[in-house]
């Protein structure tokens, strides 16, 4: 956050509490305890992303960070509750051995639990289509908040997913294939969406989401091909991408603030004027691109079938652009940390340290293949940029415009057929409740007045009138009268 922004104490307290909640998630082997820390982290995430409460746009966009992950959190809660209802235990140590031995267990119940748990974790991992809460707040939220939130949830989410994979494996083969396909689709779609549009922070968030989806796919694929042990390589890939995406967000935010624009087409000459920040963005982008190479190399060399599939102010004056002194350090340190994790993911000793299991070394051919893939991608982007910079940015802008138009049409349809009817029902119900209360009150008043009037009538005439009325009724309903 900026030095002139209000609420510094509130911001740092929320960051500290979020790190505490993340630590609780990483150390929790009880599902109820995990869920408690998970909800605390979710609430603090919203507080961090909506920290700029005095501005309308950040407050409006932060609602997505509250509503969309809340749906996935409900799925996680439902999955944990479903398992507790079936097995009567919350501890993973006691739950995993009885998945197929507890009386009354069924494959269908494990499939339901697996899908709910996966959706619950995928929402906080910001896998597509749950990535909107990260992309829409990347521009309006404080840069430090966005970087911390995306980094923290990447690490916490992938570790929780790794611990839950024995439950996925216990379901059935088709469920595992569906979850693996979901990760592959999320990786491809997030990468394609990152190309469309000229907002660099949105592109970085989507690129990080794509790598996290690959890591989640490797984790699930490793569990699917048991007793293969390369699933931990997916966790190592996410550990590498987490600091890199945070450093890239901080560096590109420095450039965007100095250039006073969020459009790549207007950020020209940044390499000459802001070389330190530009170099940090380049270094972090390289780390993000190479982060999944070790995981994919381990998966392919282990003969899995994951294959290639985963594969308004004053006028802007360029001469006034300066490199902030305080913005030069952290992005580079984060890039170095990410690069160290990338190198470590290629070393079997690091993987053995993470899960305590011996791992075979990946083949050099697999490593070379998966290192070459992102390098070829970088080379293609660089060649396109050097050949026709304006054309590349223009094509990206056109794609972003079409994407925005399609998204607006989708949201308009949702608003018309879902939000508007629901709101109208709520409005009518809100109008009906006071009217019903008023009618009930009038009925009670009338009844009370009748009772009061009846109390004042003499008893003997009232008894005679009631006796006559009952005699008439019995006479009319008697069989002889009917005939």
C-alpha cells in the first residue's frame, strides 16, 4: 500500500492475521480445524483486497473477492460435512484408513466428497473459472495485498490439495480423470485469457493461475498413478511460482503507477526509463514460465499420461518518469527466490525433503523438453513484438475487447434471468411481510373486540341462541331432512 493511504495499522494487522491463518492451514490435519483457518483466511483476504474503501471502483470489484470464493468455500464445507456424516471423524489420520472399510460407505459418496473438496480448494487457488476474484482486484487492490494474497493462497491451497488426494484416489478412476481434465482445461484457458487484453497485472494473475493449475494437475496425476511419487513435484512448482508472481505484480505496479496507465500500449520506453522494474518483470516472467518445467519433467519421465495436454491527474509527461528507489529491491529478491525454487524442483533431494519419500531423477530428455517449451513461447512472443509491436498490442487489445464484450453479455444474461428475478422475489416478499403483519394485527384486534363484546352479553340469552343455532344445523344435516 502507498505511504499516503489510510489504515496502515489495519492493513498490517490483516496481513499478520492472514499469515497466521495460512500457517494454521499448513499444520492442520483435522478437517474441522482446517476449515476454521480457511474461513478466517478468506475473511482476511476480502479485508485486504477491499482496503481502499474510500474509492468506489475498488469497493465494487472487491465484492467479487467475497462472493465467488464464498461459493467454493461452501463446497469445501459441504464436502467436509459429507465425510463427517458418513464416517464420523474429522481427522485425516483416522479417516483415510477407513475410507473403504467403514460400514455404509459407497463409491458415490466418495465421488461427491471428492468433487466438493476439489471445487472448494480450486476456488481459493484461483483456477479458472474461479480466477475472477484475483484478476478483477489485481488493478484496484493495494499491490502488496494482491501479491500477498495470491502468493499465500497458492501455497496453502496446493498443500491442502496434496493432503486431500488420498480421498480423491479412493473414489474411482473416472473421477480422477475428470479432476485431471479440469486442471488441464483451467491451465489452457487461463493462459489463453492472459494473452487477450492489455492489462499487465491481469495477465500476470492469469499466468500464475495457469501454472498453479498445472501444479494441481501434476499433484492429482501423481496420486492417480499410485505408487508413483511425482505428485509432490506439483507442490514444488507452485512453491516456485508463488514468489515470482508476487514480485511481478509489485514490479509491474511500479511501472503502471509511474506511467499512469494500465494499458501496455501506453507503457512504451519503460526499459530505458525504468530499467530496474522492467528487468524485475522480465526475470519474474521467466521464473513463472519455467516454474512448471520440473513438475512436468518428473511426470512425463514417470510414464504418466499427463503428456503435452498440460503442456484523472495532471497530464502525463514521459520525461517525468523516474524509478522509485524503494521499489528496486523486493521484486528482484522474490524473483531470485522463485528461481531458487525452480532449480530445487529439478533436484530429487528437494522433493524427498518435502514428502519424505525417495524420488527417481527425471530424464534429461524430459527436462530439456519442458524447459524448451516456455523458452520457445518467450522467443515467439519476443519475435512477434520485435516484428510488429503495434500490431501485436492491437491484436491483444481487440481480443480483450471481444472478451470484455462477451463477459458483459454473459453477466447481462445472468442479471436478467437470475439476479433480477431473485431480487424481484425478495422485494415482493419484503413488501408482503409488512402487509401480512398488518392484516394479522387487524385480525387480532377484531377478534379481541368480538371477545370483549361477547363477554359483556348476558350468559342465559347467549346460551339459548347457541342452542337454537345447533338445533337448526343438526336438523339440516340429518338424513331425514336430506331425503
